[in-house]
C-alpha cells in the first residue's frame, strides 16, 4: 500500500523516515532502523524540506540536530503515526497512560500575572502543569538537565542545547504613587534629568538595582548612583510598596497596567523610546516529543500575541 502523492507533497513514508532520523539523531542510524539506504533517506528528507519550505535538520560533523521546525513537526506527527502503524499492523494496545505534567519555569511575577491565566483553559483538556518560579539562570540550568520542559527566560539562552523563541517584549516604566509624584517637578525632570529625583526613596527587587540602572542608562544616558531604600525580591511586593507611597521604582508595564489605568499609580516619564526587554520561550534540544508540552508552548505563543496588542 503506497501513500505517495502524485503532486509531490509529503507522504507517510517521508514522515516515517523523518521520525527515524529525528529519534536517532543520525541519517545512518535512521536508515538502518527503517531498512532503507542512506541516499534514499537523504532524498526523502530533502523532498519533505522542499514541501515544508524550511530545513528540518542541521547537519553536524557527527549526525544531525533538529531545527525548531523539526521539533515542531515531530511533536505534531509522532503520536498520530504511531497510532496509524498500530492500526495497520493490527496491534492491540492498552490505553495510553496520562501524559505527565508539563514542568514550566519562569519569573514569578509574569507567571502570576500572565502565564497561569493564559494556560488555565488547557486544564479542562487534561493538561497538567507544575509551575516553578525562579531566576532565569537557575531555570535554564534545570531545563538543560531535563528537570524542566519549558522556561520563560528574561535573556536569550546561549548554546545549542536550548531552542529559544521570542515570546513578548516587556516595557519598563518609571512609576510612583500620586502623593510621591506630587513632590516632583515633572517638567524639570523632563528638562533637567534625574537629579530632580534626589531625596525620593528608591525601591528595588535586588540590591544592584538592575532594572533601575538599565532605565537610567537608556532614558537618562547616565549611571544611577544611589543606594536602595527598600529591597524585596518580588516585583509584586515592590509594586505594593510603590502604591503605599514608599518611593519610586521601575516596573514592567504589564505588572502595573491596572493601577496605571486606575490612577493609583502614575508614570513620572513617558519617553518616546522606553527601555524594553524581550522574554523568550525556551525548550531543550532533543527532548522527546510530548503533546501536552507542545500544547502549552502553542498556547503561550498565542497568548503572547494578545499581550503585545494590550501592551
């Protein structure tokens, strides 16, 4: 029984060949697994890549590594092909065990404000989640070791062990409560720069003021030379302190957009070119395809498009 299409589109044989190479990481091993010659396997993969108009593998000195398109195709076709082969062979299989929970890591604030609400609809479809907040470097180390399935990273991961897709841009805003803003001459701030803010307590989530220092460099073109009055390792707590009138801070706009809309928080500046940080959705190269991991990834990428519009 042949499944080849006369118009040159992809067929089941090509997909079976693709999965063999994907799972073995080698043209030679993949060819041996399915009983074909290596030139035949190469020709089938090239035909599949032409049909999809994108490369599925990166050729390495030893073997091959799947591209992002290759990982996506494997996630989509692996389970359906296995079920089809079971039907054709007459194999009776037991009911599959439930897919294990998807292990997702990311910044605590983004997880609470955006990620968990975006993924909530998947729970009704049987997807289980274990969400772990943490710092990006620690989470990426767990992703590389296989402890996590997906990570929302605040930096672009380096190295070939991790695939990263841009997820969303975070805009940073300089904010204070109205009572604090009333003590600041905002016209002078725009004209003269940050010296006008002298004496206003600075609130940060880390002692080295990473977000504030970046804002100062980007907007004011100067270094921030100040000690923080309050340090609390959670931007939601920093937001609470700002709302209480404790001082000023720089926060992601998504985290305080409701308070800005309600005027319980005000921006001290609205620069034409605000500082922005790109968040990435990272996954491990060579991880076995899992339908629920792919569902979570797709849901996050879809939700991120709405976040960009809202932002």
